[in-house]
C-alpha cells in the first residue's frame, strides 16, 4: 500500500480533527503531497497541498485559516489538521502524491496526482 489515510470520524461543528496519511518510502519522496475531499453527491475537490522542495503550500479558499497541512519525515506521515470544522466540511478525505514537481497552478488539479489513499470519512454535525 502506497498511501493509507486515517483519523476521520464524527465531530461537532467547531471541533477539530487531525487526519493522517501513512506513506511508503517511495511515495513519501514525492514532489507534492496533498489532500482532496469528496462530499456526498459532489465531485472530489482540492483541499490543501505542499510542494516540499520549495516550501510552497496551497489551500482551498474554503479551508484557508482553518486547516493546516504538515508532515513528519521520521514517521513518513502526512497530516491535515482541521480546526473550526463546519458541517460543509463533511466528506471523504483523500491523501494524494505526485512524484513530479508542479507549478503552483497545478497543485489544485487532482489529475496531476498519481498516488491516492483509500479515503477517510469526516462527518461534522451541526
């Protein structure tokens, strides 16, 4: 398994969750690691991504200031800290990796990512 996401669950609005994504040696060396989400009945959308080689981070407007992407090199883990959660954050969250270096505008495109985790469900109750 190249990527495995975990940490989802049920949380009340205003609460916090931290998602984790365990990566293999190969995928952890990727140029860009990110998070996407898919809400019920909607298409999968970009959440956050980080281009480690240049220290460049991108966030969806809807999560900026509330979510933080980070990683732990020693554990080969990618994280998504989610604070001030809203019911509209309810979705299956996926971690993704591309081995390519992307320009900033490409960070947002799921088509650019080769490896995907299986997803973890986050449910935010009102």
